[in-house]
């Protein structure tokens, strides 16, 4: 998920337009808040219990335990090369947002370093640390920045080698958690992996939201009845598209509509009731904007 959002940001930067003052302030506020939350997850939950994160932050935590130098110093210094990579590969706005977020993260981790751990229970620290950290990272990514340079490096390597961004990130983290196992102990490495998985899933939720939407494509001879029923029983608008059968060459009407995941089962039952042989394809959608995606009253 992270890598998909970052790649989308690459495309957005290619058609970059100057942000309004209101949007700049909103972006800065949420990146600031996200960096604070990540710092809380690291310094109040993970570090006091010798649990790591992945990526550059994970390397920084290992180096902090080996040298005693402040964690925030490592986070900032190790990310410096990625500021420039982000600027060249993704764009100026992304690079500035990333510099701002990582600067706030570095300063806050230094400030919170002497704050007492919220809990000494390692499992609780793993779970809640992962949730708080993931919320912060997801918030920053959603508003156009990043708090870890490993994703930027993965995007760059993806252009040169036949591996996906996700595969590169996985490889980085296998190395980091393996190294952490030798430095902090294998039980802590396993807790760290659990925290990373929790953070990763939390990032997905923050970026996509709980109200995940679904797109549905329906092909049926009884398209008008199905469309009317979707409008009447679900309160969702539909769009009729013209299609042509690749095998038969016959003209087809394709129904396109967007529903929430809670409405997916009812949509399927509507289609099956009217035409059991209808073609139905449903896919996840991360974001819906514009148009008339508002639920009408059901009658």
C-alpha cells in the first residue's frame, strides 16, 4: 500500500500545480501531527522495550543501541541522501514535505527520549506502538510526504531491476530485522516484526479509511431492471456504458457503479435475483472524489 501511494505521488508531481495557501497549511498540519505520532510510537512504546521498526528508522534504532548517540540524529542524517532522491525522482513538493516531516520526527524523538515508557509489557508495547506509529506514517503519506527513505530508494531501484517496490522493501526489512536479532536478541526481533506488520496494516486503514469503496461492473441483458433496482434499493447511482462482446461481436450495455463494502453483499443479491447469468466484477477502490457519489434515499 505504501509503495502504491508513493508511486501515485510520482504521477501527481508530473502534473504539478501550485498548492493554495489553505492546502499548504492543511498539508503541513497533518504532516506535523503524523510525525509527532510516529515519534510517540517510537519513544514511548518501542525503544524503551527494545523493539524496532523497519526501514531507516529500524537501522537508526539499532545504531542508537550500539552507540548511545541520540536516535533523532541517526534518523535525520541517514535520511539526508533520500531528500535529494525524493526531489529528483518524485518532485519538489514531495521532497519539502518529507524534509519537514523527518525534521519534526527527529526533534520530537530527541525531546521524548527521557519520557517514561507508557508500558513495560512488551506485547502491549508492540501492539500499541505499531498502531500509533502506523497512524502517524499513514497520515504523512496521505498528505504527500514520507518519514522513511527506504521507500524512495525502493522506487528508484524498481526502475533499474526486475523487482517490485514491495519486494525491495521486504528485502530491506528482512536484513534489518535479521541484524536486529543479533544486536537486540531474537525475541525482540520477532516482536519488532509483529509491530511492523501492525503498523503496515494501520497505514492501510489511515490511507484508505474504514469506509472502503468498491467498484462494480455488471453486464446483463436486463441491465435496465438491475440499474433501477440498485438505485431504488441501495440508493446508489449507476452509469450505463456501451460495450462490444469480444467473441460474439454483439453490442452490450455495461453497468458501472460504486458502493461501500457493507453494501457489496446486497448488490450481489440484487443482481442474482434479476439475472443469475449476469457478469459481475467487483474491485477495491482507494479513493472516490467528485461526481455524485452520495447515497440517495431508499424508497
